[in-house]
């Protein structure tokens, strides 16, 4: 199920993990890590065979089936593309970094996790950092709130220095939470960085991708030129603002979200305590 294309030496290095699906709203998970791969020129080093891990044909209504079937494009009677799930590891050897961009598995979580842990063992990786997102009440006119959870509680105070808040959650679990629960037995440290994005907006969110990319660049000490991200964010903000100006109901909703966001931030600053996700 795992094919190694090359085996770099990344002793004590970090694997940055992105997964499409459950925690990839606004393409923040896959968009951030794909951008880092591009900016650093990371090269492929391994692949996980998608065949054992995904449901591609699910019985039910057309709407339900469409959630599982791979996207295809047919133009004037000719099949142009069939987009099957892919799971690719890349590495940037000089920075002691590896990246994984894939899709959260529908099946066999333990086997999929073992593929990831195997790459870590074979290359000397000691830390996994997942980046993701969830839809919440943050307005698009404010910076996304950023939350953290760690396999090692002792690391949390260090993460607070980056403006991160502790994640408190109870509900349906993600594959990354399963990975984190297994990390200690694998001799690995795992950190999950999650951005709260506006739930009222769909599609790619360049502002949140920029915020998470800048955070990762700071944590991983990467001297990156992120001007292209700022340009994309500015264009997106102008487009959204133009839409909101023509929708008074939406504008009023956003004003209320801004007020709640600013009040919560003020309370946080006065208390000196990092608010959790549940607050």
C-alpha cells in the first residue's frame, strides 16, 4: 500500500500533514500544504495506494452518490480527465521537512495510519504537524482564530506564544485525531493547528490559507516570500466585500459577528487567559 520513491534522511524532522475532507473547509488544509510544497520546491518521495481506503461508489440518491464518486470531465464525447484520490509525500531535504497531501480515508484507518508512521520511521521524522480548518462564527473581516491540540501536553504553553488557543471539542472524530492518539506509542510528537473560518462562505479561502501559511513559516522557521498569498487574499477580500455590499441581510449578520469577535478578543486580553474552542 506504500511505495517509497526515495528515502531522504530527515533525522528529527517534521512531517506537515494535509487531508482533504472533514477538516479542509476553504481548502485551508490542502491549500496551505500544497503552497508550501510549491514555495519550497519539495520533491515526491512516497505514495499511498488509494484503492484500499476509499468508497468510490455508494448506493443512494444522486446527491449522496456524488459525494463519493471521483470527478470526471468529458468534452465533446472525449474523456478529458478522471480525478482519482491521491496521497503523496514530498520532502525538502535542506529544511528537514516532509509534506503529505492526501484525502481522509473512508476505510481502514489503522492501515492508512501505519503507512504514515512507516514513512516517519524510515526517514527519521520525529514530529507531525497537521493543519486544518472548521466553519465557525469568525467574520471574514477579521483574522481567523487559530486553535491547537498536542499529543504532549507539555508543548501547549510553547504553542500559546504563537497566539494559538487550546482546542476543546467533543463530537464526531477525524482521522487526524486518531493519528494523534497513536503518536505517543510510535515515539512521535503530533500537533494539530486548526483555523476557524467563516461558515457563511464557500469555496477556497485565501485569507485563512495565508494566515496558516504564515503561522507555519514562523513555527518551522522558513524564510518564505509570501507576497503571492497576500495578493490572492486582497483580491478575495475585495470580491467578498462587493458581494456583501449588495446584500443587506448578510451585511447585518457580519456586523453582529464582528461585534461578538471584538468583544471576545477584549475579554481575552483583559483576562490574560487563552480562550478555548468551546468558548
